[in-house]
């Protein structure tokens, strides 16, 4: 069984000018820029998805646990606002495997995907 994967990255200050690498089943398959959307077709239903920037990672999302054929994931940095000012070095050092938050979002239709962030 195959799934369609859409990754939507919010417009945020941290990593504004840098792309996140998209990792599917431990292989880098593309990049997602700030305030953009990338789509991947024919992703194995049992795949794992993770994002990476330098030595920092997101959580791992397993597609088979989502029970959907059209998976939409939202990517945001976990260190924003006042945390970015005071705790940035802490995040990239000690919380580097939780630097990016990758979560499943549901939309009523595909038009919601194309709306600006």
C-alpha cells in the first residue's frame, strides 16, 4: 500500500533562510524551505519520516500509525519566541533530537493545504 505525503513548513524566524532535509526510511529524499510545501507520491505505507538540519532532528513519524492514505505533516521549530533568544544553544546542544516538531494535521480538503501559512 502506498501513501501520498505532504510536508508543510511554517513561516518562522528560526532557520528562516535554511532548508530542512526530508528523511524517509533513513534516506534523504528532498528538502523543505521556510513557508513552503513539498509533496511525495508513492511512499510505502510503513515508512518513517523525519526532518533534519545540521545535527538537529525532528521526531520520527511512522505513517502506518496514522491510518491515512493522504498524510499531511506540519513542521515547526520547537525553539521560537523568547525561547529562541534565551535557550537556542540549549536546544541545539541537549534537545537536538527535538529541535523540529513534526506533527500530523488534518484538512477538510486539499484546498486547505495551499493556503498561506
